[in-house]
């Protein structure tokens, strides 16, 4: 998106009284922020939730120089501004009650990410850290993208586990992307940028103040299919994230802990309230896979006779937009005879995490099937 368009997105967010819900209503009414600013006062104040005072603030917005400085800072620091109308905007996040109008992104967002969030105590035990890293590493090896908040303790362990599994990870910050918090995670932040993305809804210069974190947590759960809580006290902020996740219709999981450990009281309470107890990644995968949206693949009439099977093996899914380029390449390497994952990696020439992610998404879309022994086949359509 051109800077001349982005400036209206940023400006509208900065208008006093708009907020995320109001912004969503304005986009529904007018289509784009530029059209909001160009519309007459009477039409703006007629939008539900806006009112006369906020409409006047929109029509009299004058801080365009500050907006231009924000866009210049993004350009200098290699930060993208991904709006809710961009294809890279997380689709599940767009469906929550109060989605951010845009995200500041450093790194790479992908349309086909299957996200699972991990949250928990900042003062985690050695066992909690080890368990988190192991689960996240194993999920990353299956092509799942790990989401967390880059805080001390469980969050940092989640990101490290994903990186160890050579997978993707996304850190959601409660401050501007020009601020490293906590400061000791500077190296980790760079690694996340190189293997995923660091994102925030907050402008540059925003400090990591306490009110920002509940807002950040709704994004952590909002972009994910499920939230895993590891070690949380009875008043932990992670329990707030779990509650938000439930409100958003996400799956909630909890790793059980000792009944004598104060850091396990929150997670054990979640399990008593209905959160799924986690012992291994299969407990997570069997819940999130049915939740992923399946993209239909068109079915064409098949020829009859001896060549029917061969023709079916060569058929490509349509429409083309149903699959990403990575998924198409993987699909082309398969047939209705089982193919081992090592052969798929070799034939596509792609990195293992990229192939694993693509295979997982193709399974979710219902066009391939995994057989025992890491063998994959095309499904009959």
C-alpha cells in the first residue's frame, strides 16, 4: 500500500474517540479511511458508535506532520504497516470484536500460517521452561507457527523452542517496535524477525506500560487457533489471555502442574473449568486441525477407462488462489502413491520447515492425507 494511502489509516487511528470498534464501523460504512476523511460531517456522525464529537475530531484532524514522521520512521527501520484490508493481515484476527485497524510488522507475515499461542509465568520454573521449549519445538517441526509475547519466562521459552525446531514464530509486543522489552531479549528479537515476525498495534515510541498488555493479549489469542497456558498463578495475566481466548472462540489448553506449586494453581484451575489438559502435541493438534478453515477445491469430471487414475494424479487443484505457491509445489510432488517426506523435500528443493508447514496446510484444506511413517498421498477429489 502506498504511503499516501497509509497516512489516512494512521491518521484515523490517532483521532481522539475513534478506537478500534469505531474504526471498524467507519471502514464498514465508507470502505477506506481516505473516504472517511472526505465524507461530509453528517454522514460520519451517523455511523453507529461515532457521534457528533468524534465526527468533528475527524473533520478537523490536523496532525498530518506527525503522521508523516511515523511513516518515515517505519520506512527507516524496515517496518511494514499491514492494514486490515491487506492479504497478509491475520484472517482470524479480523474476526474478533475489536481488531486493530493495522499492525506494525517487522519480519514476514504469511497468509497460510497455522498459529498456536503459548503464554505463562514470567517467573517460570525450570520444568515449565523445559516443557514449553519442547512442545514448541515439536509443534514447529510439524509446521505450526508459535505465537507469544516475548516476555520473560514462558514467552521467551516458546519463541526459543520454535526457533530450535527451525520453525516460524510471531512475537506480539505491548510497546512500539522501536523498543526492545525486556532489554535482554534483543538478540531473541532479531532471531524472531529473521524467522517470523515481531508485531504491534502501538505507534513508535510507545512504552511497555501495564494497560498495553491486555490489549496485546487479545492479539496473541486473536491471531491463533488456540492458546496454551503453562504455569500461571491464581492472579496471572495469562488467565486473562485464556478468558479473552474463550470470548474469541479459541481453544484453550493448559499444562498441568504439581498441586503444591503456586505457579500451577492457575493452570490446574483452568483444567477444572474445562481447558484441555496437555501431555503432548497430539493433544493440541487434534483440537486445532478441525478449527482451521478448509478452502474448497473444485472437482472436474474424470475420464473413464485405464487412464482415469493417471489423469487424476496429474490434475491440479483449481482455482489457483486456493493454494499458495509453496502448497502448489508440494501438491505437484505428490500422487496417490505414498511419498515419504524426505522425497518431498528433495523434489521441491524447499527447506524442511517450509515443506512441513505446507503439508499441514494441505491436510487442513482436505487435499492430501498423511499415512503412517511420514508418508503423504493426494486425496481423491
